[in-house]
């Protein structure tokens, strides 16, 4: 059984992002003064009444209204408390730093990378080159919408409110999908193999086609294996000569 935490009674018990219940005591052009039960009023600026633009304070709150607010910031020495009716992000911009590791949710996929929600005001970007230790041609090879992944902050631009993230920086091995792509790539032929291919051109032997990096069907794989077997036997016979 959980017990509700008692409401704060002094400014010393208040912390940033704390959720409070208050009563609107006065409204003005710039905002409203709210009684949050600690013996001093908090300021709710007009810009903090809603995520949307507010023209008049009275369009949102009135004197005597009971409202839910969060502590935006405070100055205990001066006794100032700034409030907001906009639920704060779980991770503030001043908390994000290079090297921080977060567990986030993939919320958007693009060709150049994926956007991950780490609880900040905006999702961070994991560039396609930072998705895995191996080569990734498309983000969908590694992650899907809604996936929960661990990421590391590699760059923060607080002015633009941009965060660059990385999975590769965590030192994790390439995913099974990346390994599958890497294993499917045809190894570079040796000089002898190249010479033999040229010698056999026009001989009627169906040489293996060059791998274009595309996913093959089971039937195509079987045909390729048969052609490779013929090529291998021919190469072995020529090597004995």
C-alpha cells in the first residue's frame, strides 16, 4: 500500500519539477499569483499557462480556481517561486550532458537516422552511422518504431535544443541484422579467381553473378550455390595443372 507524500509546508521542502496543488489568488496582465500552501505566493507567468499562445490570462484561469502546477524554478534566498501549468519534461536541457546514457523510445525513422525520445523536450537524433558497430545502410535494418534502446549523448546544442545520440559509442556489438548483412556480402575475389573468370567467359559455364547487396530468395540462393560449386571444382582442377 502506497502512502501519498505530504504537501510541502515551507519553501525549503520545494524542489524543481515538483507537482503542487494551488489556488489562484490574483490575476494580472502578466500572469497569476498562486497560493501553494507554504505562506508565500508563486508566480504563474502567462507564457506558462499553456503550450499554446495565450492572449488573456482570464481565458485560462480565474481567481479562486484550484489548479495543478509544477515548480519551474525557485530562489530560496529571495523567496521566489516560478510555476508552470505545462507538465515539465522528465529530462531538462540543463541535465543533459555529453556522456550521459539514457533508455529511450524510437519515435521516428528517416534514411539518415532515427529520433529517440529520452524524456527531454525534443527527441534526440541517432545518425545512421551511430546505430551500430557494423555498417548500416538503412535504420530499419536495426530498429523499428516503438523500440526501446540505450543511447549515449555525444553532443548537445542547448541553444538550438538539439541532442546527438549514439548506440555505437556504448561499445555494443553489431546487431544480428547487421551481422546478417555483413555475412551476405561476397568476399573480394583473388587474382587467380579473376583470371579464371576471364578465361572461362564464353565457355558455356554459368558463372556466379556478382552480389549487389540485395536480399536473395531461397531459390536464388540455391542456384547461386550450384553455380559456385561448378566454379569451385573448375578452379580446383586448374590449380592442379
